C-alpha cells in the first residue's frame, strides 16, 4: 500500500513538472491566490497547529468591521484610517504550557494603541505572568508599540466573581 502511494505521488510530481514545462497552470499557486483573496475579503485568519514541537497553539487574527458613525465601542475616534473610521484588529492565541497550564492572550490594536488581555487557568500562573509584565512592557516599548493597557487575570474556576 505504501508502495502504491509512493508511485502515485511520483506520478503526480511528474505530471506537475510536465505541466510547468509545457506552460500549464500551477494549481498550487491558484489555490494560494484564492486563499489570499478569501482572507482579504473576510478579514479573518485562523490557524491551529504546533507553534514548536509538542506545543499546540490556536491563533485567530481578524479585522473588526468598520463603523460608519459613532466611533468604536467606547465612542473614541483616535485610531483612524484613510476613511476616518477606526481600524481595529483583534488577535487571540491559546496555549497549554506544561508548567503554566492554559494561557490565552488577546491583543487588540486600535490605530496605534495596543491593548493586551491575558487569561490564565490559575491565580498562581496569573501571579507569575504579572511578575513578568514589566519585561513585556519594555519589549513592546523597544519594538515601537507601547502598551496602552495590559490586564492579566485568572479564570474563575467555580463561576464566582
């Protein structure tokens, strides 16, 4: 069965090479272009896989639909694009670390303002992350994207607030 799959794979590779040589369409490029157009139209990219070996990660980046009037959710109009509407991007990432457990980070960009909210699975993890918040602040400043807000909280495990 593996031999048959290898033979089919080799035949497909040969067919692709012949199509390229003869000036035929490159279907992988067409698929890539289609994905890019879809992403641009939807304003959203979702990825799930390994960030590094044995480290699963889920990542979502999306552009918030632009508002015609009234500004953002809080009424501010300080991150404007060419049309005068707020340009808002949201990105969320979720990890499960061996020593920290579940950690979710949400980054929101409103114009040139950077807002980060981190949720951890325990108060111990939240305390550890808070202890390193200054290093994150310095790194963001050095990168030219100073933090406007940073919130680090533990998820309530019993539903109490």
